[in-house]
């Protein structure tokens, strides 16, 4: 489990650092974010599953791919790494803007965008990286990165394009710490992605068979989570 948690921490940290600094790339920001995720998925997919997203972890838990203890430990690693990444990014760039819906966008529009594109992201992960019929493929990282690029391009101006509760929390925390930002929109980036993850798991249940954790491995993780 140490190797898995280390991989989740490092992958989340690098991925979130790219997100936090992507504003400087202007219109190429969605591409930068998607490429960063693609690279980190290939870096850690064989070790931890390369979730880097509490909503993705939840979808995999709901489909029986990971046990409850792994879900909780991954959430902790993702939140700590994400918060650290956004804080260090502020020290690098001085950028302290949080995440929020676009100007003039109603909360229900932003929430719907977060639900839909988180569901799309989690559904791609479930089908290309956690399904028996596609086990061993080499395209999983590209597919995951591409759907995120699409989501950030089309929904970024609407909701801010988080699709990840840890991104929502980390960006909000940075703004609160360094720019007197508000926590009022954080619920959108928690409720939306988690609802999208549940939706993706429900759809995947009708689509395919998951690749669950082997019983012996799950039992060892429960007995000794840091062994």
C-alpha cells in the first residue's frame, strides 16, 4: 500500500501543479491539463490505478474495483497532495484565484456541467482501465486524457471545469488562504463530481464487468494498510 499511496500522492501533486499553473498558457490550458493527466496516468496506472481524483476513486469503489479502506486512504493522499500543489503553485506564480462558475452562470448550470463531465471522465476510466474486456490495453491513458481535455474546453467557461472534488477544495483553499476567497461555491465541486461518479458507476453496471481487486490483496490491505 505504501507504493500505491506514494504514487497517488506524486501523480496528484504533478497533475494539480499543472492545473494550478495552466492559466499562464491561455487558450492552451485545457490541452496542458489533459496532457499532464495522460502522462501521470501512464506513470502510475500500473501501481495505484492512477486515480488522482476522489470522484474516480468513488466510481471504482462503487463497482467493486477497490475496497473501502483503499478509497479512504486514496482520498487522504489526493487531498493532501492537491492542497500542497496549489499552495506551491501560488508561491511560484503569485496566482491566487480560486474556482467558480463563469460570469452570469447559474449554480444549476455549473452543477450540471460538473455532473455530466465527471460522469464522462469516470465512465471512460471504468471502461478503459477497470473492465475485464479491455484489460491490458495500451490506450487507456490517452482516452482518459482526451475526455478531460474535451470537458475543460467546453465546460470550463461554465463551471470552471474541475470534475474533481480535490481540485475544487485545493483551489478554494488557495484562494481563501491567499486572497480572502469565499467557500460558498465549494459544494458545487463536491456534490457535482460525486454525483457524476455515482452516475458513471450505474451506467457501467449495465455495460460491462469490472476488474475487481483480488480477495487476497483486499484482505491484506485491510489487515495492514501501510505494509
